[in-house]
């Protein structure tokens, strides 16, 4: 075992010993990620296949050490696999192409790449073999669009891009945005008060369903006081065209307003909040799971409301500005 890093006998960062340790650790991490669930001495052929695939990026000796497999055992199982699997050579070519293009190629492009290399193969065979190898093309994240045509009644644009308000609960804006993490998605529906930019209510879900809007409204309506009749402005998303949604607004004394179709500037205040949230939270960290992202968004919205100062609010946070206004009233 090595001594402390500051010890005279400790290896330097660029010494061969340190580089060997780092190289092995990278191989060990790669092995553990792929071999999760394999049972000790069983599944030797599967272990050999994983090692063979990882050899494209890591040294064989490091992988064998991480897997606890002898070199002779590895070659014995690899030989047995080659005899039993008539498509093994084709699988290795598919893996080479897939990793060379960093997962950007699906089975159609890989089929074409194989044919360009004079390997005649049917696209259905490539698709099946990619499934056996658990290979999928990188998912292209598409921007969420709530517009699905006119499915209900469209409200007029009552705000006309005027987001100034003299008091709380005079003008509200809302919209939905989408976050993508490892092929999964999370949707955020907030309600923002134009008076101070405060997020007065929001809901998060992995699906953009109507229940999200209902939860958002439940929270927003608790902020209303007798005599309040705010204008709630959204885009023309299908959720906001629903009769049940519009009935809830009328029952609460809320006036509905909608942007013109395909005009994001009509709801610039909500778009600005989403831009700030993503630049200051979502893009600053690398999220590996939806629960972690959900927790971060919850924490950020609290920070945004209570701590983040706004130049528009004379250096106060939205909540500070609202409370100051209440004291002065």
C-alpha cells in the first residue's frame, strides 16, 4: 500500500506506478458497471463476452484482474463462445462501429456501415443482434410541445406582453418545460406571479398529464384572498383548452389568457424563468437520475424565491419584495 501523497516515497502523479493504478481503476469501474448482477464463478461465458467488449477501451490484464478471471479461463470460454455463436464475428463488427460512432448509429446506419465494408447483412439481423448486445442509439431529446391542435376553446391574449403588475395576484403566467436525464423525462409546471416573479405554485411529474395542472392550480388558488381576480396567462397547450381546466378558473374567479399560436414572446416571463432555471441549476450539474433532478429543482425554486436577488426588484428576492409590499400597504 502506498504512503501518503506528500510522503517522499509516494509515487508522483505522472509516475508509471500511478498511471498503472489509474488505468486499472478505470477498467475496474467499467467492469463493475457491466457485470452488475453476475454471480461469482457462474456465467463465465458472459463474463468473457463482457471482457472482450471492454477490451476496446481497457487493457486485458486490468480487466481480468477486475473480473477475477484467469487468462486461460478467458480464452477457453471465448473459444467456446465462438464455436457456439455463428454471429460472434458480426457482433464484434457491430460493437466496433457502434463505439466508433459513440452510440450515434442505430441499426439502420450500422447496417449501411457494414455493407460499405463489404459485409452483406440484413437490417433485421443487425437489429436483433444489437438487441442481444443491449445496444441502442443515443436518444435525441426533442423539445416538449404542448400544442396538439385546437382541442377546446382558445382564450384571447389579455396580457399583450405586458407583464407589469402593481400588486400580487394581479397577473399570473404559466407554462411547461421538459428535462431529459438518461432517456427519462421530468416535466415542470409553475405558476409565476408577474408582480415579483415569485413561483407561487408548481408541480413536477414524469408525464405531462392533466393531473399536473390540477395540482398546480390547487396550490396556486391557496394564494388567493377575497377580491383577487388574477389573469392567468399560458400558451395554447392542450391542457389549457380543456373544459374542466377552464371551469376551475371561472369558479375561482381567475381570468384566462393565452398566447398566440407559436409565439413564445407572448409568454416571455415564463420562458425567462425556464432559461434561468436551466442555466443556473440543470446545466451546472450532471444529473444521473430523475429523483436527484427533482430534488435539485425543488431546492432551486426555494432558493429562487427566498434568496436569489433580482435587479428588477431593487436587489430583493421575490419573497422579500412581496413581504415588504405587504408591510407598506
